[in-house]
C-alpha cells in the first residue's frame, strides 16, 4: 500500500481523483479524509457543545409522549 496526497473539492459527494493518479491507483482504496475546520465542526464538537445541557434548557415537545415503564424496558431484553 502506498499513499497519494492531493487537494480537491467534493462535488455531489464525489471526490475527483486527478488524472495523473487514475491509471496507477487500484480501484480498491482506503480513504482518510482530512477536512479544514469549519463553523459546523466547531459548533458540534464535543468540547464546545453539550447536548444534555441544551435539552435540559429546551426540552423537546413530542405529542402523545409516554415514558417507558421499567417493566417494559426489561420485557424488551
């Protein structure tokens, strides 16, 4: 196995491989994606975003919500 490095843009979920590598790369590859930091990754990082605190401050309102009884939990196992 050998590594090839290049920069490209993802278009419609597809990563375009440069022409110079297409003939030498086996169609079965392992991909490691290194993306630049963005607002979205910082916003949802575990260090800066605590979902439990957010849900406690603004609980979800679900129509016809019924908590599961302890007996029902054990019946599922």
